[in-house]
C-alpha cells in the first residue's frame, strides 16, 4: 500500500510500541499523529523524524478524556484531511494482588485501558463511516486471553478491550472499515514501571528470569500492525497474538 497522504493516529505514542509504530509508518511516507500526555517526549520524537519521508506531528492527549480524544481526531483531520488508521495503543499495567486493594490503580486501568479505547472509537467512527473507509486497531494483550495472579483487573480490562473490538467488527461488517486487536505477550516497554505492589513486581521479575525468554521489542509489534493494515481491502485481520518464542 502507498502510504503517501494517508494518516495514522497513534495513542500511547511517547514510548514503546507506539513510538516504534510511529517510526515504521513515518518511514513509509505516512502522515503520523502522535498522542500521549508527555508533550516533551512527543516533541523529541517529532524532531527525530523530521527528515523521514512521512510528516510527523503530535497533540498532547489524555485518552481518559472524551473531549481530548474528540479534539485529537479533529486535529488530525484539520492537519492532514483524513484519518485512515487509528491505533488505540495507550495502556497501563500496574499489576497488584486484589487483597492490596489498590483502588486508584484499578480505576486508572479501567479509565485508560477501557474508556480510552471507547473514546477513540467514538471519536473516529463518524469520520470513517462518512468515508466508508478506515482501520481501527487496539492493543489488547495475551492477558486478555488468560488470567495471571495479580492481574485480575488488568486482564479484565484487556479482555474488555478484545470484546469491544469484536463487537465493533460485527457492527461494521457491512462497511469497508476494518478492525483489529493486537495481543502481545511480554514486550520490553515501560509497562512494568507502573507496578507499585512489590510482591507482584518480584513475581513478574522471577518469572521472567526463570523463563530465560527474550522479550519482544516495540518494533516487533509495529511490524504486526504494519502487516495488518497492508492487507488487501477484502481482508480483515481481526486479531493477532504475538509473544516471545519461550513464553508459554
């Protein structure tokens, strides 16, 4: 697919999977709109891609705000004329055992991992339906397929994201708009930095050490995203599960 004059909006774009995906599409000549809360990081990324074939811009955005998500999509349309791809990638993973009762962290995961996805869909869908064209992707997780200790709430939010995307796909079955859930396994990102429960963090670190696995990189997920959106128009890849080779 020729990505010149096509636009992708990426949330959670200030690091990890989002940043890597931005680089992949900018390399192909796409217009890329970065969205995250950390404006200084977005500016750094924009400057790094200043000489890339594609045009990179950004808008500081909190995905837990419906108004800001609406403004993000409006910004992308005003700046580049259209939105061809929305990648709902923002997510939090402060794992904790339920007995620790970290209610604030539960609320944050629900707000970002579920409401953020809904707000993104709601903001871009009228535009895509008007054009009868577009692709909406969401980062779920293998945690949306299986539950782990200390992951009850996180897994619940990622399962919800999968279900929302499946429901969206069914609602759009009579259109040319495509939908995809990307479910990564362990990826070397900042996600573990948010874990404040020492017991959960130690459990994760010990598990990773015992497995001797090589975590995925953000670039690995970016390639999966790129593969998905480059399928012929009659092909809709609804879900991709991608994990390290040694992750069970």
